[in-house]
C-alpha cells in the first residue's frame, strides 16, 4: 500500500482534514480490507449513514485515494460499486499535497519579506504598513498605538520549514519517480 517509510499518521491526518473524522474511518476500513467493499458493507461496518458514506467515498475518489469497480446487480440490474484504496496513487497524491503546502509557505515567506508589519501590544492585532496607515497606526480593535513588528523570527521559521519540506519532496520524488 503506502511505502513502508511513509508516515501513515500524516496520511490519516490529511484525510481527516480534507474529508473529516468519518472519512478517516472509511479510508482505514478500505485500507485494511483484504477485498473490495460495497458501500452497503462500509455502512454496516462503520455504522455511518448511507449518504455520508457515499459522500466520503466520492470525496476520497476525487482526490485520488480510492477507486471503484461498477457492475450490474444480476438480481435487479442496478449498478453496484465495489470500493478499494488506490494504492498506486497514494504516494503521488500525498506528494502533490506537500507541493501545494510548500507553495503556500513560499507565498507566505514572500509576503513576510515584502511587507512591514505593525502590531498592537495589547491584543496582538498584526497589520501591514498600508493597513496600519489606513487606521492611523491605531489598533482597529482596542484603539491602542501600534508598534513596529520585527518579523525576522517568522521569516527564519518559514525558511527552515520550507527547506525541510523541499528536501522531503525531493527525496519522495526520487523514490516514486516524480510527478
């Protein structure tokens, strides 16, 4: 399924953030199942509402983590769906999510580098120079005087996280052949 050195905890956390706690439960059930499961089986095993299970399955499918096989039920000719984890796509999906996070972090660093900030010492409101100017360098919440905010520490933390994530992405691209 997932590479042995991949962190399943990160995968489950991503699923929970994206689809919710029930999504994590459905994914775990599919991941540990030795065979494909009907949505009815998933409903029975999780105790979740049928519509909720179908919503979760479609969301997991849309992000590329599960796939299905569609067959006609011989009894009533309606379609039935057999669901399973799409193991071949898991690492690619996670890599793409990491790249998206990396891009957001780079955007944030650029924003921090290109702006001067002011902060309220009373309630911590943080504004860019332009926002502070619009408010006459007064806090929009409490009316207190804004003070210049040194964002050196924020920029250093962002650079460190970006560097670590870039290295992680590079290692994973080599392991799974890029994307």
